[in-house]
């Protein structure tokens, strides 16, 4: 499938996203009070969201980056999560906040949260996703913080890609999947 610019329909504007990101940041600030948080950005998709979110946080944070992949170049999940780079510092006794772009089946999030909880005794492990697409969920995973809920749509922009493209769109759009 090839996605053309003219096939992309707007879903969340740049302004809506920025406003919602600030609201989510306020929720997160309230929870951690002034305790340090290890924010884990799951590359590549959550890069835009993470960067905007941390700029609005007032709690002290440290940023870590890991890279997972599951989609390949289609619009449906392969069901297999591939850890491209999952090197993390010692997270024992730390507050850990995982940041994702989207939860679909939940397999990626489950893989990562299991990995963290099997390797560390964190103080808390929380999960924040900009988008929550519940219709294809295959795990019991629920994000603790969500930007927007979406239905059965393939979305792109603001970090989300199709075959590596469109990550730099400042808004989120969708394409009809047949
Ligand atoms: P899951 O493992 O099925 O929950 O899928 C999570 C990953 O699939 C996300 O981190 C995205 O990289 C990708 N993904 C899921 N839905 C979409 C979408 O609508 N557009 C772009 N990428 C998506
Ligand atoms: Mg992702």
C-alpha cells in the first residue's frame, strides 16, 4: 500500500495535541509530586510526544531511550516485538514512566513492562501513551495516562509512521484501511 498526502484526513490538530499534552503533564506532575522520574521514550514513534511532554513537566526527570519495533511496513501488527536496543540504567527503587505513541494490541507495551518488572524492583512503573486504540487489544495492558482514545483507524504524524514516513507531520491524521 502507498499512502499519498491527499489520502490523509486530519484527526487531531497541532493545537489540540499541544493542549492535551500539557493536561497529561499536569496529571503526571501531581502524581509524582517532587520525586525524580525516569522517563523512558520508546523510539521511534514516541519521540515527538516525549519531547513535548517532558518540556511541560515540573517534576525532576531523567530521560532514557530504548528502541522497539513490531510493525514492519504494514498497517497491522506482526504480533512479534523486536528489541532493537533495550539498554537501560539501574532502575531499582526508581519511579519509571514509559512513554509510547500508541497502544494497539498491547503486545509492545506488555513486552516492555514485563522486561522492566522482571529485571528491576522499581518504586513504581507507570505507562503513558499518547493514543489508545482499544479495538484490537490482545493483552490486559491499560495505560495509566492517555492523550486520546481512537477507534479502528491507522494514524500517522507526530511521530507515528507508515513505512518510516510521515513522522514529522505536526498533527495526527488517519487513512482509511480497507
Ligand atoms: P502494539 O504492540 O500492537 O500495541 O503496537 C504498538 C506499536 O505499533 C506502536 O508503538 C506503533 O509503533 C505501531 N502502531 C500501532 N497502531 C498504529 C497506527 O495506527 N499508526 C502507526 N503505528 C501504529
Ligand atoms: Mg511505537
